[in-house]
C-alpha cells in the first residue's frame, strides 16, 4: 500500500512540475507562428512526432541521470541546487517575460523547414534545459531508494512524462481554438501562473539541496 501511494505521489508531483516547465501553451503560440506553410494533416503529424521525441528525450535523461552524475562527478545536493536554480530562473522568465523562448532567427529557420517536430518543437520548446534539469534532479532523488520503492518511483515518473506529453499533444492540437477562446492576454496570464509555480518548485528544490549538503558529513570532512 505504501508503494502504491508513493507511486501516485511521484506521478502527481512530477506531472505538476513538468507541465509548468514545458508550458505547452507557449509552444502552441510558437506552433501557430511557424506552421503556416503546413496543412492541418501535416501539422498534426508534426505535433505527434514532437511529443514522441519529447517523451524519449526526457525518459533517456531520467534513466541516465545517475550515469551523468558519476561521469561528471556531480553530487546529489549539487544537482538539486543547480536544478532548482534553473527551474526558478525559468519561472521568473515566465513571470516577467521579455521575449519569446525562440529567437526570430530560429522562427525564420523553422518557417523554411518541412519538419518542425524535433526542432524547435521537441527541443528546445517542449523538452528544453528546464525539463531536462528537472528529470535529472528527480533521478537523483530516486537514486537512493531500493527495491520496489525505486521501481515504483521510476515507473511513476515515466508515467508522468507520458501524461505530460499527452496533455501537450492535446494543447498543441487545439492551438488555434485556444487562441480564439483565451486570446493573447489569457494565454499570457496562464503562462505567468505557471511561472509562479515554477519559482516555488525551484526554490524548494534548492532548499532540499542545501539541506542535504548541510547534513553531508563526508563533504564537510573533505574540506
């Protein structure tokens, strides 16, 4: 029973964190601006591919998180603090936007491409640095667990990634309708709310990292 509760906790927390970082609403606006040359069927095909790429990228970084940490000598407190800073920065940028996630040069390049699924939709829009940093941070949190607890945790996070990709797929498929209903101001307001949630999540990640560092006796003995 405890493992089941933990499983759904991982699903919920990961989904709330990722959906705020991925922010499919902003990607939907980007999609509308770079897919004018595509038919509705072609655009929907590109959306499906982008969500598949997004899922693959995030799952790979989730499962390879421990290998990355060992290869580069990164500690769990270090990656939690760094991940929290990245997530918090993205949240502040969504709260106080100055420009879009994709440069004008990037948009012009996308307009000339027949395939926009991997770039700029999957990367850097849906599975950008913030989402990647989040799954690596989550991977570091799971790494200390053992047995079924670890299996349930990883399975829950993978399921949350799939759910996030599915929600992103639904939002992107209804991009035109959402723009007509919400308008530019409505989309901007939702983006700022997600930004505030990201700031809170990022700060909490950093606090957890600092706490772990303060309790790490091996680290203080090496100083």
